[in-house]
C-alpha cells in the first residue's frame, strides 16, 4: 500500500474505528464477558452495552489503544510507518510528521507498539538448525573489556538457518552470560530437537541436553566468526547500525523492545504487504501498558 492509498483508506477516525471493529469482531460484536452477540451502542461514550448481561465494553478496551487520547488515525499512521521502515524510524520524526503533542506521547506510543510486537513473537520458538551468539550493546565504560564489559548490555541472538538462508530470529538481553541465563533463555526461546551452533564460550555447553544438540564450532578470529556463524553476525551488525543511525543510541533499560521491533520486522520480511495489518492485530491482541510501567 502506498502512502496515498493508506491516507485514502484510513483518512478519517470513523474509517479507523470500522477497521478496528472488523479486526476485533470479524463475526460481529460479541460481549467480552458472556459472548452474547447483541449490544446497545452508546454513541456519546463510544461504548457497547451487552443486551444479555449489561457489560459495557469499548472498541479499544483490552488493546494497546485503551484510554488513548491520540486519534486512532495517528496510531494507524505510526504503525504503518514503523512497519514500513526496515531500519526503524525515530519517534522524533514521527512526532513531527504526525503532529503528535509532545515527545513523551510519541515515545509512549512507539513503545506500546513495540510491546505488542514483542508479545506476539514471544509465543514462537526457534526450530531446526540455529546459530547463536552474543554481543554487547551500548556505550562502553572504562573497566572490563570483552564478555561482561562494564556498562554494556549482553544480548544473545539466535537465528534459524534454513538451507543457507535465515529463518526466524530472536534477540534478548541477559543480565550475565552465565550458563544459568543461557539455560533459561533456551527454555523460553528454543523448540525441541533443535541443533544449536555457537562458539566455544563455556556457558553455551548447557545447551546440550536431551531436548537439544549443541554444536560448538571453532571460531578463532573475528573474520572467521563471520564465516562460521554468518547470520547472527549479519543481524547484529544491522541492528547496531540502526540503533546508532536512527535512534542515536538506546538505553539498556528499553533495549529489549527495540530488539523485539527489529526481530518482528525481520521475521516478517517476506510479508511486507501485510505488515500493517499484522502489527495492528498484535496491537489489538495485547493489553496496554502505561508510561510509568514502560519507564519502570
Ligand atoms: Zn454480556
């Protein structure tokens, strides 16, 4: 969809509401409490009231748009533009483009959308042959260098390798690169009967279990590492480039959501035409989060 087509389709608040309604209730309104399919609509308060149990629900309740003061039109544009821009897009430019009041509002909106993307991908696990490696993100502080360097975020990256091409990817920040953390991550991120290829870092040995096969490879210098674990290195280079170039650095506190956004788009790079609707579905399927929760 071009920008012109998008503007035509979602140019009014009403059009956005209609679209959202169809996504939430494809077979017509159903009460979230008793599932009854008839309701009164209170126009002034934008509420549906169930004719059976009296429960009142709004179009946006239970979604990331709940209680928003920003028009859906602007939300839709933000989702469209975030899904379209492969390298990410700064909230500063979105705030200007969409005439959003205050950076805090656009920042919060962006992170709510990222949370929806993260929640969506959290339900998938990686399968088959997986490359796994870790990298450090963020500005370095004086002190320890290399694995476990001071002030840096440890990020573990896993990428499925399907016939010489990457499949799905996951990236997670971990407090330390200990065997315990790798084990926890493997439990939530990897499917069963997978083969995980890593370098010789001792914590990765924990990946060998009755559910998984661990395949440590000899990496040697940096150039060889790119050869034996090509896809994790490509992805790490790409996201670091985006964080530097587009977001001008990201604090460790919010890094996970940026990682999720990057992976979400990467995992759906072959479905670009449906990107907007997919993100919107994710936003509808996830409850909202407040500014203070995001900052916590
Ligand atoms: Zn009801």
